[in-house]
C-alpha cells in the first residue's frame, strides 16, 4: 500500500492558492481579557471615502478577517495611489483607512444591525484602521492584526457579588422632557483632592448603548487595601456625551455611533475603548457612594444633562 501513498514525488501541483491578509481583528471581552463570546458580526463599510459594504469572515476565538482580494484589493490600490499623490494632513483622513462596524446578533441576519436582534451582551463599535501596506499591497507580516475590546451591554452575564453601576443617560432642558442619549461613554474614578478625571485613579469604564443604558463593573482594584473590606466605595462618575448636533436615527442606529480612528497600532486606548471619542463632551462629575458587591442603579435625575 505504501507504493500508492500520495507524495510530492508522485503528484503534480495543479493550482496554488495564496491569500494575503488585508485586515484582521480579534475582539476581546474588556472585562475578562478573553476572546468575546456570542455571535459577533463585522462589516467593512468603506476604504477611505469609497464604499465597500463587505462582511468580515468569521473565525474561532472572535477573530474577523478581510483578505486582499476582489473589491478590497482594487479599492485599496486606488486609495494608495491617491494617498501617495496627495498625502493627507490628518492621518484620520487617509484614503486607505479601513472603516468598519461590528455588532452582536441574536440570530443570523443579512439586513445589518437591528436593535431587536441585539442580544446586548456587548455594545457595538465602529473603527477606522490604517493598514500597513506599500503601494496598495498589505504587509505580509502580522502588522495588520488588531486587538479591539468590547464593553458590556445591558444583558452582559456578570458574576454574582460583583460591584456594578447601571443607569440610563438622558439629555434635555428638563427631566420630564429629556431623552436617552445613544452611545455615551462613562468613566468611574476614585476621588482625588480635586475633581479631574484624567488625574484620578480609574476604576472602570463603560459604553452606553443605543438606549442610553450602560453597565460599569468595578474590579478588585476598586477596593482599597486594608485588613477589612469596606461596606461601600466612594466614587466619581464621569459621563461623556456626543455633540448636541448628533442625531440618533432609529432606522439607521449605527449611523450616530462614533467612528473612532485607531491608526496603525495593534492595540491602543482607542482600540481598548477607554478613550472618549473625539468631540465628546465631559460633563460635571457625579459623586456617589456604592455598596460593595451589589448593583447600584443611578436614578434618571442624576444622569440627566442639559
């Protein structure tokens, strides 16, 4: 039987397939640091200003990829020629930037993001990533593999005994006329001598969803050192809102989700989702005392902004 075993000596190559990675993204659960669980869908919307509308190929361990082939290859080549002829003053305007959207789905759907089909395990994201490439040809190294974090949605399965903050962020002239603010950001800090979110010790981050709801989970680092655990934590809650001119359209909910420019890095604060998006406005801090190991729901009155 060994005489009939296939080997390079008795076979002939009839086709050779070689695919180069244009962009790969691994989505990471921000709380666990592990690959995100659940069905997570990604779509390449554009390269620069040129529409693409092509889904990412899904792989195990929450990995998504786009290969350098077909429309992606053709559009990237044209964009690279344009960038070489007129280098952009702002890297965020580079015509080779890959602009993508990613979201969770309860069931397979070809119609794009739907609020009714969102399991709300993680909050959707939109990113603009610059490919490592030369003349429209992506690098043959791992330079185009990026690691992006996803933050808990309202239905994230949190372990019992966790210290959590929940709330719904609203904006309007009065509480009775205020409306939810989609896609807000929240940072929880340990108060310092004077209120200053960048200088204070950061304990947790959260992304608001399309309904204005957020879930912030405080880890072990939020508990001060000492022999006895405190019964409660003294915190400051910082809310970052999109510009007032941002309009949420229920028919196209992701259109108002901020497109965050992360550049060439494999990982940075933008990919981590810990940097408020460009143009977001920091609100006055909210002083709060939260019981340890329990869920604290902030009332609308504390999370209503003008």
